[in-house]
């Protein structure tokens, strides 16, 4: 049971990270900021996602 819950949670984090990276790429931010946000999201999947949600580029 514990393995199934962890797997589902991991899959949800992966989907959310991909969604965040796509939104970063579609934003109007300059290239350096996009690269920095993508690296933060990839290196720190959960924390990076939360930070992007709170402070990331919009639009």
C-alpha cells in the first residue's frame, strides 16, 4: 500500500513539474530567468514548484 501511495504522489509531482516548466517557457521573462527557474524546478522538484508558484514569472 505504501509503495502505491508514494508512486502516485511522485507521478503527481512529475506532472506538476512538467506543467510548471511549460508555463515558464511560455512566459515573457528573459532567457536567463527562464533557465534559472527551470533548473530550480528540476533540482528541487517539490520546493522548486512551490517557489515557482509563489514567485515565478507570470504571463
